[in-house]
C-alpha cells in the first residue's frame, strides 16, 4: 500500500503541475479585465470592411437548423457582395439542401459513403469554390450547421485579418445552456475555454486552440494546404496540431461570438466526447514527430497543446483508478467501508473544489453572456465539476473503443431560443420588432 500511495502522490504532483499554468491563465484574464475596465464604456466605431469572406458549412441531415445559420450569415452587418455562405449537403436524406438554398446559401450536394466525415466534406466544398469562384476569397470561416452568429461576427473577424492573423478562432457561446445540466456543463466548458484558455493564450503570445467550429483561415493558408487535407475523426484538432507544429500561432477573437447547440442526453454527450478524445489520440500519434520537434525547440504553444490533450486526462484517470484500488486495500485492512470512503472521497472532494473554482470564475465574468435563468446559472456552476467527472470513466473507454464519425442530430432553432438570444441575434433595425 505504501508503494501505491507513493505512486499516487507522484501522479498527483504531476497533475498539479499540469493544471498550475491554467490557473495562471485565470489571473491573466482577471488582470486584463481590470486593466481594460476604464475603457469598457467606450465603443469605437468599427472601420469599413475590407476583406471578402466565404462561410463554409458542411451539413448532414440538418434541415431543422441550417436555415437559421445561413440567415445569420446573410443578415451580418457586412456588405453582402463581400460575404457569401456556402453549404455542402453531405449524404443528406432530408431537405437540408433545399432549406439552405431558400435561406440564401450557395449549395452543393455530395454523395460519398466511402469517405465519411467533415474533413472530406470540407475538402470537396473548397474544391467546388475553387472551380466556381476562381478569384477566391481573403478568408474562409468554418461553422457547423447548428451554429448562429452574432450580427457583427464577420466585422470583428475582418479586424483580426487586418492585424495580419492567418488563423483565428472565436468565442463559443451556447444556444441551449439552460436545457439540462449536461448542456450547461458543456456550454460552460466551451465558454471557459474561450475566455480563460484561448484569450489568455492570445494575450500571452501563445497559440490558441481550435475546437470544432467557429474558426477562420486566410487565402495564404488555403493555398499552402491546397484544399483541406485533414481527414481524421477530429479534423479540427488535426489542423491545430499541424499548424502549431509548423510554428504558427492561432489567434483568438473575443468579439467574434457565435452560439452552438449542446447535447441534451448523456448518450449524445458520451458519443460526442468519445469522438473528441479518440480523435485527439489519433492526431497526436500521427503528428508525434513534428509536435515533439516543436516541443524540444521550446515552443510553449506545442507544450501547452500536448499537456492539455494527454497528461491531464491520463493522470486524472490513473489517479482515480489507483485511489480506488488503494481504497479497497485500506477498507480490507481496516475491515471498514470508512477506509475506502476516506481515500476515494478525499480525492473527489479535492477535485470538486478545484473544478468549482474554475466554473465559478467563468460564471463570475461571463454570466451576462450566458442566456439562461439566474438560478440555472448558479446550479450549473455547482454541477460543472460533475460534468467533468464523467470524463474519468469516459476517457479509458473512448481510448479502447473503435470509433467512427457519426452525426449528432440538432433540434434547437432560433424560434425556440430565449427572448434575449433572439433579440441579441437580430440586426439593429429589427430589434424593436423582436421586442
């Protein structure tokens, strides 16, 4: 038992070191907010738009939500001749293509059951655009069909491109934060990643990470890639690792805000997060040589990416499993269940406290952006650690299971969203009508 206890202590120290710099990120954001507090009431007018942008949307059986996304693109506070929405209806058996066309998008259809996944669909969509729009665009912005954009999203993205950024990710809010504790946990996690990880990284000159949707890349990056060559389960992670390994820094645009639908049931959440974890492992194995090369060169963006992707989940799962074993041994030695509860319960209480600090920090600064009743914001702050706890059994199961890309149905439309969300998404001239 002594040796097992020593192993647990060593792993706990390593896990604490992995988490320490993320705690530092929290204080970076607090300092940044205090520094900018004097200018909080001053809103300088946005400069005139300059870039031409293509919004890329790959959708599979998304007739329920695709129209809302396309309309939120069409209604952007941006010249219509400089912005175009493209939809690839990927192996659809419903009316996704028709709904997207009616909403105002340029639509292509794809029927390929041997090459399945968003990566293949993006590559084909970019091929169509290259053929039909040879003049190209200054930037390409990627969204999932269930997203909805704030009206000034593209204006702020244009500012980032003017600064010379070639890859930019954005602030991911939630369409259905208050629907369930799982949706709230997932939504709060994305908000935390946006504000307390990606914004902190960008403020410190470190590369941000792309998480699925709501990111953009320049014409320069597209020409270098020659299409979209990323076809693993987590193509977003593959893109992130490849670009960071090449020494590029992904910027973060805090004012580019969009809404995303979160899973409502544990089955949906398990399937989604299993794919993320499995896909991350695939990416790290495939890109291990260039990533390790960047790590040994001292690129903290690469170091951060590796720590955030592997050791935190690995160490947490190992510590939990070993504590379970230690708890059983102590209970047998003491012939009492109290020994087991003391060992395992002590670990869980410590983890809960650390995660509660994280969720409370995010809720404290972001509560005005979260569209849910106040009591649910408070409740989901306390259930957030429980959501993260579900990663403990999920991680080893996901890594051992054979997974493939499968779509997740989306049902939350703009009409079903809260009054505050619908008002926030409406163009200024329509907000009085919404009210």
